[in-house]
């Protein structure tokens, strides 16, 4: 196998000059820099792990892992051996073959990553599941994808209704004591051969099957193929800004696309040291991790940043976070207030990135070299043509709110919705535009501004109001930790704005506070944007990937069925 030095890309893809990069961009030229463009043979796991060993970087740390009970570091060579052993276990004991769907359903431990990479080495398609999924969520996904094998733990195996899943041939359990019904991963891993013949694939062969977060309805099984790595690689370089000595931490779980595209593929394609933190969120634990491991690039989410902000500045000040040099966020709109707070306490501006399960990788982002406009998602990745279009696919002029759309055909675009081709086709207008389902506008300088999900945009007294704008204003109020805003039908105004608010530590709910918050939005944003109704909640309903579920708020309010709740956080 020929190993190409990818660094050649640096020269012809310089984002210090964004406009030039956009003009000179050509996906085909970029693909030429990948060894597989000559051999026709590709495998994500090879490109992530083995390639670095072949290039003499075997001793470099690939993974720092930490949870409450365990702390380990693995070199690229260690990862190569571990993923080979896992591949041997899955191939020889569970009969996994190219194209099979193999699910990982377990907490974040090194074994999850070994077996995920091992699955890829066989050429099988990985399906990651959040460990918190209950039986129905697990069953729906295994059924829809006709999964053959699932890798799990003793705590979770009871949630897999094997008798109802005729295609599921094997359950692999990673644990100390494993029942005879299952394949004992640790025991087999111990004995497995350290060498494995990687299955070479075509760039259109399957890579990963990700179910979407379920914010707007039933989760969709989005299929990505090997070629997606082109976007994972490039965006790692130019958006995450990976350099040889970086220590990178992406806080997302692999049950969500961020936890694979940017928690696994992008950092390892770029050969950087990646960090995985298992266990539960705690502000102290997170800060301590950054301090101890000297994290330089940190990719997290608005919900996490809001929780850190809610925990207070005294907590941050106890830690030395000076190793950080680049902080990014994804998943939800990044409230300007959060950017301001992060700038104050971390001395870094948070760089927002917009994309979705279906796009496979970054689409609209804030580059390290770019002036950040707080509240804007930034500009398209070179090679991505974005636009704001109406429902017929006609482009709208600057500053008009409409459908955020992307010109079809980038390498990491989903290839289908599993077992639901009509759903897949419904994303496109005129076979030209991929329509995201998000509403946004573009300003004169080409920056994109997120307004909300198309379904969530509120029509009140003839005005279109994006819920995000109102939510962001609400979070600026010192009492407000989180806010979710919906349109509530109203005979006079069409809809009125209703806000659900979780208060920060130390604040009590009262009618005076409601009035004060309403006034705050009225004076700071606009009269028509001020919520006419406010409800205080201890917690807002969120998906496992940390997104506020406005459809659940709406269902509560209107006493409607809430729909698929499989991804609701407990
Ligand atoms: P479902 O498609 O099942 O309803 P989902 O859309 O939440 O769930 P994901 O693919 O995980 O599933 O999330 C993508 C969505 O997250 C985007 O369409 C957008 O609404 C939101 N999002 C992601 N990044 C950003 C961002 N930087 N700013 C605003 N919204 C974002
Ligand atoms: Mg979606």
C-alpha cells in the first residue's frame, strides 16, 4: 500500500485567505492527495490509525482516555494492535463481513473505540448508539438497519430484545463476567492475533449509519460512505486547525455524529492526539481534565457551555486553562452571551460550526483566521456552495430569512436514509439543492445567521420571529440559564411567543421576575419579540445530543402527543 504524505494539501488550501481558498477549491484536486485515489482502495480505519504507524508515528499518543476508574494512554501502534485484535474477534467469532451493520452500544471506554475501528477494518458499517437508549430506541434502530451484531456491556444487554430481532446473530459483551449466551469480548481479545488483513474498499462503500438526534421527529438512519473522510480531513485542518502537537478534546459521545466525525475520524485522519473523557459531566472534572492533559483544541456544545456558565466563574478560576488555544462549538445556536462569557473566562472566542448528521461534516463555520460575528455561524467551507432559497429553490437576496440549502454533491453528503429512499429524496429541491430544514439568512458580507428550525419559526402579528433570537436575549438575563421558545396559537395574533425558562443557581421564580424578563426582551430586542407567556421549568427537555426539543415544549403546551421520545434525555 502506498502511503502519501497528506501535508501537500497545506500549500494549495490556505484559509488565511478565505476568498482565494473558495475560488481555488476543487474536490478532485484534494482527493488526488489521498493514497487511495491512485490505488482505488480505501479504508477509514487504515487512514486513521495504520497509516501513521507506516509513516513512523507509531509511538505518538493517539488517545488519552479518562473516567472515574480508569486512566490510560495509547499510541498509534497500540491502537493498531487493539483494533486488529478487535477485528479478529468480530470476524472469527461473530462472523462479521463486509457491509454488515455492527452496532456499538456501550459507555465511552477504549474498547468502544477498538471495536469500532475493528468493525471498519472488516469493511462493515458501524452503527453507534447512546448508552442511555432504552429498549424501544435500541430495537427500532436494530430493526430498521437489520443489524447483525451488537457490542455492549452487562448493564445494557437487557435492553436488546434479541428474540424480536431475527437478523441479529450475535451479541458481544465487553465485561468481566460474561454469560455463555454471548461472545466474551475481553476473553477473545486476549487470545486474538495482533495482525489483521484490512478489507480494502471502494470510496462509495458504507462507513457509518447514524440515526439523527430526533429533535424534530422520528430519527432517520443516515448512511455515510468512506469518501466522507475527505471532508473530515480537510475540515480538521482548516476549521479545527489541527497541528502536529495539538492535544484535542471533543466532548461529544459517538452516539451523535459529532462524536464520530470529529471525535474519531477527523483528529485521527490528521494524526493528532485525541482525548476521550468517560463518565458524567461535571464542571470541575472537565476543567481539571483540560489542565492535566494540556488540551489545546476543545470542541464542545452550547448546552455544555451554558452549564459551565451556570456553574459560575469561581469554579473556572481554580484551574489553569492556559493550554487552550482554540475553542469550538456545534449542535445548537451559540448564544452571543455564551461567546462573551467564554471570552472572559477562557480568553478565547468560541468558534461556532454548523452542520448536521446528513452533511457528515462541517458546512458553515467560523475559521480561526476569520473575524467572528457573535451569533453568526460563519461562512461555508470552501467547496460547499450554500444559499438561502425559497420553497421552490429560488435564491433569496441578502438579509431575507429562508431555507438554508446546500448545493448537492459534496464528499460527505449522506448517500441514503436507510430503508427509506423516499425520505432521502424529500431533502432535495429540483435535484439541485439539499434543503437543511433550518431557517437562516445571509448578510451582505456572506455570513450566515441561524434563525431556527423551519418548523419552529413563529408568525406573530404578521412578523416572522426566529426562536433563537428570543432565546439568546433571554439567556443574557442574569437569572436565565436556558430558554426554549415556541409559537403558541392565538386567535388574534396567529401565534404568541411563549418561553420556557430554566433559572440559574440562586434564583427563585416569581411574577416580578417574569415581568422583568419580559421587559428585558422588549427593551433589548423588540416589543413583538417579547414572550407574552413565560413558564419556569427545572430543566428543559433535551435530546441525548444536548438539543432543546421545542416540539416537546409545544406538545406539553398544546396537550398534543409528543411523538418519538426515544432520544429524550432522562
Ligand atoms: P432530527 O433531524 O432527528 O430532528 P437533529 O436535526 O437535531 O434531529 P442533528 O443532525 O444531530 O439532528 O442536528 C443537526 C441540527 O442541529 C441542525 O439542523 C441545526 O438545527 C442544529 N445545529 C447544529 N449546529 C448548529 C449551529 N452551529 N447553530 C445552530 N444550529 C445548529
Ligand atoms: Mg435534523
